[in-house]
C-alpha cells in the first residue's frame, strides 16, 4: 500500500510514515469518531479487539461458526498466557 511521510519534515515525527488506512482514521469522520471512542476507552478497545481477534483465528468462510476450525483442525489457539493463568 501507499505510505506517506509527515507533512512537517522538521518535526520529531519526520521519520514517521503512515499508511493510507492510518490517515483515514483522522481524515474520514466516521472512522475518526470510532478511533476517538477507542482512544478514550482503552478497556473497550481491548475487549472488542480480543473478540475480533478470536473470530479471526477461529473462523473462516469454510468454518463460519464458533470452534469450527478447532473441531476441524483438532486444536485451538489459547491466550491464557496474556492473563498469567496457564
């Protein structure tokens, strides 16, 4: 994808690059509202990201239901290590 340099080439962020998708979070009003909501509520972001990640690694077009991939593959990715509950 396209990458963009910061506009102010003398700023402390002069070596920072952004993707078009990153820029959309502030340029598009709908995305900006969502980004600001998450920026102000980190627990909500963490919770909703965890739910989305779970769906991503446990489902696919051929396995649309919860745990379909686990049943088909015979194993499941576990994230207990994140809470220290191994």
